[in-house]
């Protein structure tokens, strides 16, 4: 485990976390399953439980930004990194 990385306290942007060298706990396998199982999900979680980071990660995934997912589980799962349309709010207030 790499203990030299900074903790992303208060950072909710996937792109910033991945490009600025912050520690990221890889849960992209669940993201891949969530997107490809074709079910409807309700993300009802308390404040500060990662909803905005999840949406930011989904946005990068749907935009086909493969380079951000290098070294993560989803890199080996996803075969087609074609950009798809995604609606993303400019400010998330959860």
C-alpha cells in the first residue's frame, strides 16, 4: 500500500483526484456493474458519503476518459470506451 499519497479531504472531483496524485480507493468494479446491469438505483446516502465523487466518476466514465481509469479494475472490464451522453449538474447539493 502506498502511504505517500495525499488524502482527498473535501475533494469531490474524480479528475482532480486522479490527476493530482491523491489516494483513490478503487470501487470501479461496482461502477461498471451498476452501469451495465441496467437497473435503476436510488443513491440515498447521508452527507459526505461520496455521492458527488460517484457522479463525477460516472461523468468521466460516460465521457470515455479512459486515461483516468488506468490501473483501476474497470480498465480491464470495459472493452468499449466510446463516449456516451451524460447529464451532469453544474453544482451538486446533496
